């Protein structure tokens, strides 16, 4: 990481923000050997499914790929009554090529932003977060604070997906790690907010 | 500590992986009999040498990897996805 | 005047800022920038501790982290912290310290009698003496040893997590260990390539040896300024690399400076886990002691330490120093002290002649060449020494107030050795140098035996170029490089070292000052058969102290080599392991303490359960409601369970593992994974299943539902959810990759509740729409998609309690709405939530198994599942489950049991024995509970020939509780064996 050296006093520390995102999540899985087909069908419907280790986003949704032939599609949060494949309107035509599973409740989503957010994450993230090596557009699955975390560099900061059951544990850990860097109060943001450039 | 170059995720710490045993042990056909299964489950050479192992990348891509590791030095010589590893084996060994 | 004192201002201290501190209650004053050791010396304090074994008086020996003797207790707000190195402890206002290992005081130590008893305390003394009788160990020996031995006290160690700690992950192309001439020069070259460099040095100021030579100031400052401008080079002063673990992983402890410590809430140390493609060891060399009688007297120090105290802190370690040395480099201290106006008592040089000695004589210093020190005068401090020609002859007395020794320099090889580097004997420096595989990195400068700063800087550059070439990075500024080289101050011409390890005379000559190991101890070890250097180390404890024997390690090996009549190159050094420096446990724990020690998994309804008054119990990582009451005891549990048997209850089973299985081969895959058949399961039905390990033992159980022709939902037990998913993923990728199936873990998405009891249908019918729940339309083991309180979810008619029951699944975010709707709908029926204890009571009565019975040692036959094993087709565990031993009748089999006396109790883990024979254990109780539908207590047990024993009586015995209860063995199906309730 090429973050700045630690400056002398807390007053000099620029803030770090941790925001919570509410969104729907659909896990899309290609059947063995059908990934190309699935990607084409999705593309025909205007949804870009990225290659492994990358994200693809439009104004109101974001897809990421951290497992071969599998994607997480982040969308606006579902209505409580909705469930299953009807979350993806183009799905019927793609069903032969794979499966779509609603995971909206499975993930808690945080956005870490601020010039020193990568330094904060280095307290628990074993990946090399040098901006040159992990620039906007990349995603990875790893372990932080002893729990699985999906990490993606989005235009607005670092997106962190953690299992719903460990979300509080992870949030508390992140808050403790970020505290010396000047943690700012959190707000609730949307998928669209992820895809805007970081304002600083 | 091992660092394992996952063909999908890149170089990752051992903590992200789960060891899944000897990759040279091939499961016998279902009617292979007790002796074949006994050997498959229990009999290991425990050699001081290069060794093929299965590691599941549970903390990353969740793919099963075939890793060639030296049991003395822990050096890792090759890593490939299980699909690639199995397709490279003779049909009889699959 | 005698003794040490401050004579000038050194570059490292700020004489305008005085700092108050105390040592053993005595208040003193030092300067900002002092270490405790330099401040003590500036105040004339020389005696700072008592030694480990003989309680001999000891003083300060070094000026850095190699210090063997000057260990102190620091008394802080949180208590006493022992074993702090005075030589690295930065002085701060109000620092309170105490000496260690003395009783009652430093000057009068009663245990110094050990010194007189020395011939009864040889190496291996503890092994030899405290052998028998066995009873004496706890009562006599251990208390005695604990009182007499050890360094410091751990009485009021810092309360839990008083100081924050953290670990940080770092990545670099090249880790440069040490920022002396070699390290700085290497970082300069590497920085010009654009490679990412981490430059770590244990000192708070970068520069290493160049800090003590004014000719190097300009070069050092210019390089440091250049590095500060190079973004790809990160400098980490105050950071000690203490472990090398292979695969490019290194551990370093960073000591925070006061400002950063304040920003991080008082944190003192930080663990850095560094991952680097290459390492460059430029961590210098350790000056060696010489083993001669009295070499541990306060005032006997390493010559290099005297130079550091003078130049850095302005402290003269004595007013009349004498020197005992065997190399030219150590003369730097002679010249420096003389130039500072200190009158040198004389130099004893073991070599017949040397260039450095000639220069000293030119300065008017008396040099006794070809001579050795045989004796040190003075008890608590040096008063003089006796020297004689090396060849023997008359002993001469020399008055001196300190004796500065130097036996040469040993390259710091510990980290390289941890990486498996071989050590090569290098005669020209009388030391071992590391031979590191180039794939791992390089060693450079003094760490590779290059004496002299200019030589080290050249070597550092060369090593950096090798690494840059390996990493495919051209060194772009070759021209500028050449200019920089021209500026290097030249190294003086030197006469080579001549090895000198020991002066054999009467008296104790120490090879390890911290652990009180003498040269004679090493010879004794050799005589008694502990000849290998590793055996000698463990027998004598040589090199096992916090200083890892850095100043005397090679000396011990040399004494051993001589005793064995072998070359030192063959005897070698003992192999060091991490950590090469003491590391606080708090730093290793990092941030994973207190609430962050272990992740906690919380249910979607955690807050509801909490507000309903639940007591939580950790189950694996989960926090689950045990009972909805704050008080203990069985009463609230039985009330909850009784309500299920009588009316209806609701419980949160969201912790179950849930795996979505889809694809044309989904049914075939499950037939292979499970011991029973799922391909015959109709859509809209669930089936109980068991899965085996390949060795034939049970792995897990649970219900699997068929949601569509190619779509199944598997549930696993809470405890095995991760293991079962891995098991399936492994087999899908390794043993049956031909199956066209995709697996998705949906455990976290779905919340799931069980509604159980005779009135369950009324409750479920009130909230579930679009499903006919009547017994015929929705029989036992039926499954359907439905809306639950308006939320899209699933209804399963399955039962763990033995009652009419439904399990309802909704997305976790809607869990609260669905749960509250069910509670509302159930009000007229008397619905109550029930916790894990009640759940357990209900399932034990019914004879259902959980982890206590699925314990990895039980087979399908043991638990009565033999009929579930399918006859046809391959499945995991099929062949080995058929081994005769797994079906042997004398195996432990699942049974139920209850006390014969209705007032009797059961206890998990009690052994079952035959009362008439009082013989060996026949089995044990796995689960037990007071019953609600039955009378008294009931339990489950694993019992040899259990099914044959149904109807007989045994004794459940727990000798440690003195409980012996006569029990009746029952079928495990104690309640409703015909399953009428669940089918009602
Ligand atoms: Zn991976």
C-alpha cells in the first residue's frame, strides 16, 4: 500500500466514512460449460456480467464476479413480497444456461470511503490494496476479521459485502479499525450511490 | 505459513484454504470392493517429496485446487484448478 | 573522578529538555532522547540487576536490543511490566523502573549465595537434582525454583486489553531489513527502479552504523531525504523484523512514537505482517563478548556500546577505560573516547600487531599487544584488571573503571537461518555468513561479513541491483549512482581479526550473560554427552534468553568446538526460530481481543429475542436463544416445552445450513452424496436423509426438499453447515465432476421458524395464504411455496419435536414481520416462543439425534438408520459402511433410558455399567432432560449391544459426582413411536 505515512496527531487525520447500502442481491450461476451463453443472454438484456475478478456497473446496478462462472447482481432493494427468479426479469430466457438465486437477505453491504480507507482495511485485509494493483473495477473474495468478505473497488470507494449473520461483528471491527483515522457517522446509501465517483 | 497462488484469485494466504487431502488418491469405482476403498481412504505414503494435494479455496473462489507441494520445504511448484487437473489425467484415473 | 557520566551533548539527546525518571526509588534526571540505560549511565549508575541463576551483580553491556543484562520492571498505571530492555526503553517523563531478580535490594541480595554454591549448581542442575520423589515436585521443588529463578515478576500485569493493539498487513516488492549503510544504499537503488520497498529498522532513527561516524552524516542525510521523496519507498523506523516464515512472509513489531501512540489510543506496538517478493537482509552484525574470568562485572561492556553512548548520548561509560579486543574496528571506540578527552588506561590486544594499534600508539595510547585479560578487580564495579601475555608469564595490573571488550562481529544470521539459509564459515571475519537462496533474497553489508561502512554501502547497492534484475526492473540512474559512490568516505585500512574466544583462567568466564552460562558449563555439557550444539544449548540454556545469545552464541559454539576437538565450522550455531526479539503477546493478538476475539453470528431476529428476554448461548459461532427467561433452572424450559406438547410453540431454526441444488443431475448428485435415495422423491415433498463419510461413519443428517424436477433444497445441521457445503463442493469438483449441477449456499438468505404443537395448523393456516394445509392436502413431509403474512416464502411440514409441526422460511430481512404475524395469529392458541433447551427436551423425548449422537464415531447402524441405506447404486461411504466391524452387535447403539426411581436424575456423560458385575463401561449417556410428556427424566445413550438390552436395567454412574442411578434401557422412540402426532 502506498498510503501516506502516519501523520503526527489525530487532528491531521482525514476522515473515513463507512456507509451502509440497502440493495437486492441475485446470485447468478452458470451451469457447467454454459457461462458464455449466459453472458450473451444477459448482455442482450443490457446487463453486463463481468469477467472473473472484476465489476461491471450501470447507473442503477452493479455486477461482480469473484467465483468462476458466478456473479452477484446488486440492484435496488426488493419489495418484501418479491422472491426468487422473478427478481430478474430477463431470467426466463436464461434459465437453461444457469440458475438465479435470490440472496438479498444474505449479504450486508458497506461502503468504505475516504483517502485513507485502504489503510484502514489493511488492519484486517490480507490482500494487496495498492491502488495500482487493486484499482476501481476489481473485486475479490477474501477473509477479514475472521469472516468471509467480498471486496470491490467501486467509483465511490471500497464496497464490502459480508454475511448477514456476521454483519454486526464486521461493522464493529471496521469501526474500531477506522476510529484512529477519524471515522465519520454513517448514512444509508443506494446502489446508484456506489457508482458515482468518490467526492472525498 | 503457506502462500498459495490460486489460478483464479492470485497469491493468497493459507488461512483462506482448506486442505482436502491427497490428490493422488483416486476414488475407486462404486463396485471396487472393500480393499480398494480401504486403500483410498486410509493408505498414505507420507513421503518426503513433492506431493499432489487438494486444497479448497473456501475463503476465495471456492474452487478446488490441485497443488504440488514439497512436504519438507513447503515449496509450491504448481497449482491448477481441479477441472484442469482432472482433464489432464488418464481417463482410467478419473 | 570515577565512573560513567555525561560529558557532552550527543546528537541523539536534547539537552534543553530534561526528563525526570526513577530507578529503584531513586529520582534522577535525563534528557529527551535518552534511553533508560544512557540516562542511568549519565547519572553514574552502573549496577542495574542481578543475574538469573547466580544472582551476580550485573551492569549495562550493550547500547541496543542485544542487551543481556539490563532488564528492568516498568511500573505503569496498569501494573508492573517485567523484562523491559533499559538499552532500548525510551526515557519519558515520570518513567518509574525497578531492578529485577534481587531480594531484598540490588546491593544486598540474599540469593547471591548461589554464586558461592556454584559448584553445586552446574549445567543441567535442575534435571539432575529435582528428579525424585515425584510428590516433592509440586510441594517442594517447584515453589523453590519459581522463587529462585526467573527474570522479573508478573504480579499485576496489564489488565485485559488495557492497551489497544492491532496488526497490519503490508505488501512490498522488496523488504529491506536494516537501514544502515547497506540498507540505505540498497533502498536508494531500489527506489530508483520504481519497485515498492519497505525499509525497516529497529532503531527510531535510520542510519545504523553511519549514525556513529560523523564523516557519513552528509551521505546519510542526502540519502534519507531522497528516500523521503520516493513514494515507492516506505520507511519504517522503530520496526524490528522478528520472524521470517517462508513464502515471503515476515513479522515485524513497530514501536509507535509518542504522537502516533496518542492518535491510536495509547497503542504502543503494532504487529506488521509483511509479504514481500524478495528480502534484503542488511541488518548488520552483533559485536561479540570474550569469555574471560569476570567478564560479567558491571563496567565490562562491549566496545561498540561505549562508542554509541558517547556519540549518541554524550555519555562516557567511564573515566579511565581499558580495552580488551582482537580487531581493528573496535579501535574506533578507543580513538573516540580519547578524542573526547577521556584518558585511556590501555588497550589489551590479543594480536601481536595491527595497523589500528599503531595509530593508537601514535595518539599516545598504551597498547599491550599479544596479551589477554585474565582477571577483573572490583565487586559491584570494575576497579582494574590483570593482564598477561597470551603466551603466559607474569600478570600485570592495570587500574581502570571500565573494561570495553570486543571479540569481533557476528553477522546477524537469525532471520536468514529461519528461511533455511546455510551458514558458511568465513575465516577473514571469524564468523558465519548466510548463504541465502537468491529466490528468497540477498544479504548485504555487515550481515554478510563486510566490515566498514563504505564496503557495506557498495555491497548494499550490488545486492539491490541483483534483486532489481531478478524482478525485471532496470536501474535507471546508473550515472547518478556512480557519482554517489565517489562521495562515500573511504574505509580505513585494517588488519584482520584474529579469533579469540576464551581466556582460560580461574574464575567464571561467561558465554551467556543473561542465562548465566559459563565456558565451563559448555565443557561439562560436552563431557556428559550433550555434544551437539543443539543439545548443548538445551542442557545449559545457552542462548535461550531474551537476547537469544547474540553477543555470546558463537563464543559458546567455539568453546564446544574446542572441547570436542572439532572445527568451529562443523559445530556451527544452534538454529534460531522466530521470534528473534521478544515480542509482546498483546501485539501478536493484534485487534483480535475482547469483542473482536471471535466472530459472533447473530440471527436475523437477534434483537427480537433479546427484547423478549432471551438468555443466549453460544453454539459454534452462533448466539442462539437458550430460553426466554433470565433465571436459570429447568422451570422456564419445561414451561416452554410443555406449551408445545399441549398447545403450540414457535422457535427460530434459522441457523440450519441450507444448500440450493439445481441442474439436470441434481437428483443423481444427491443420491451419490446421501446414503438414501432422493431421485424417487416427488416434487413438493421432503425426505429425511443421512450422509456418510467415505469411511462409512455418519457425517450429517437433515431434510431435503424437492422444489422442482431439477431443484432441491438441502438442510444441514447447524454445527455441520460449513462442513457439509465443503463436502459437497469437494465431491462435485473432485469425484463426480461429470454431474451437471450447481450448488448455492442460501443459509444466510432464509430465516426459518418451526411452529410445533397440536394447534400448529390453526396458527399456520391463519398466516399462510394460497396453500391448503389440511392433513390430506398437505401431509407430513409436504413442501410448498406460499405467502407467509404476505411475504413470499416456503412451508415445510416437518417435525423435530415429535408434534404436528411446520417449518416456515422467509427471506431474513422479512423475518421479523413473519415472526410477529405468527405470534399474533397464535395468540388465541396460546403460542409461546421456545428456546434451544426446550427444543432439546422435545427432541430427546422423541428420540431424534443431534451432534451429541452424530459425533463422528457412530455408524448408520449404531443410530438405527440401517434401513435408510439404499441397496442399489454408489454413494459416499457405501462400501466401507459395509465392513463387518461397523455392524458388529457389540458396537455402541442408540437407546433411550430413564431412571428406575421416578425422582432420579440423569447427567450427560455418565457411564453405563452392569450393576451386578460392576465391570467396565458399557456405554454412556449422550443427552438427557427432564421430560414433559413422559414422567421424570429421560435420556439417550450409546450402549454396547444396546438394542438387545432394551428392557434391562443398568447403573448410570459418575464417580466424580458420586452419582449412581439405576436406569431402565428403552427404545429411543420414547414418545409416540407410531408417529401419530406428527401425522395428525
Ligand atoms: Zn481462489
